[in-house]
C-alpha cells in the first residue's frame, strides 16, 4: 500500500519585513505539486527569535501535521541557488523542483525525530551551528570545529534555522510542561499549608519563603515549553543565558530524543552576504580550532591548580 506523503508545517519566523527568500520558498512549494505542506509565518516584534519559535510550534491552526520544519528567513541560499532546478523522485515519478525543496524532502525522508541541515554562525569566526557537549562544563556546549562534508551524524545540539521536528517531540514538550505545572501547583499548596502550620516561627517561615521563591522562579508555566534563552540553575538560584537552539536540544535529549545533522545539506546564513560553510573552512577553521585548544588547555591547567587532575 502506497504511503501518503508527510504533512509538514513549514515555519518561517522573520523580523520587520518579510524577506524575498521566504516568499520564494512558499512559491516553490506550491509549484512543486508536492501535497501536504502548510507555510505559516510569524513576524517578530523584537530581534529575539525565541517568541516566534514558540508561537509557531504552538500555533493552533487546525493543520494535522506530521512534522514541523523551521526555515529561518536568514538561512538558506542566494536567489540563484534557491531557484536552481533539481530532479527528484516523488510518488513513482521524476519531478523537477527548486534546490531548497529537494533538500527539505531529503531531511524528511530520513524519518528522524529531529534532523537539520548544516550552516555556520553569521558572525566571525563563523563557528559551525552544530555542537557537542563540553566535558568541562556540564551545562555547556562547544561547536564541532571539524565537521564532516556528508552523511547523517548524531550531534548534541544543532541550530534551529533549517530543522525538522517530528510531531511526537512537540507533544512530549507539551506533556512535560503540563506535568511540571501540576507539580509546581502542588508544591505551592504544600508550602502554603506548611506556612500556616509555622505561624509564630519567623526563622522557619523565612526559610520557607525561600523555597516558595524557588518554586515560583522554576515554574515552567511562566513561559512556553519549547524554546528559551536561558537555563535555570537551582544550585545557584540564577539563570544562565544560552541560545534558544541549545535549550531546545538539551531538553529534547533529556527526554530521550536523539538529534542529527545531514551534513550533505550545507546552507548559507545571511548577514550582509551569505556566510557559507566554505568561508569558515577556508579562512576561519584553523583559528577557531586554535581557540578551542587554548580554552581546553586553560581548563586543564585550572583543574591541576585546583587539585582535580587524575
């Protein structure tokens, strides 16, 4: 029995005016004749993309999707590359589509829970937007400086600019948020009851107020469940700033999901020009690797000084 093509919600967050590549992508999807795509846009009121990502993932648009596919308005190709015709097999026949459509389908065909294309940061030294965990920092990540040129590889985190996410992952985030809300509400009720029992004991009530403060601060109901720009560190009672991509990937891994990058799909990142992976490899990779080595040496020296070396 022939399978129906996946239903894909293509999410394009943008800031200020809608960029031409986003308009072209929508047109290419329509022209391709491939069914099951819905393009939705989210105009950001600020330069912070986190709000748009949450809004798009959480949108109740009535579309019964199988995948969410983020295509950031500043990630992709030049107009010439985007329009380049590519032949692919679809529904037992060969069709010609724009390059970006073929590469979206390539990622979808992997059938993975979380998989994206490869691109670099748009700021020098144009570090790769694929990451591995930093052994020296349990909550930290570092770019994979020497990345492969092809193949699908598991990584610890990836930029969300060209990322495909299966629906069960989104639903798992929703479910976890509901559970945490219920736990936080139960904890608040418990603190209230204990507080009533401790009337007349100011020292104990002061300690209890600190517990209540932590519950309020760590309560996930105050923000959407998918993307955040920071982690809360309970032991420090403080927030640690990170990119929203890292937050999403870290939380997905905690729930047991693996993340992948298809390194054959190499995209540009728009600034005043398209920053392509070859720019990083050609002029910045060696310097970036050297920076990472120095950072690692400094960390090892610190451990030796602290008496932590084996």
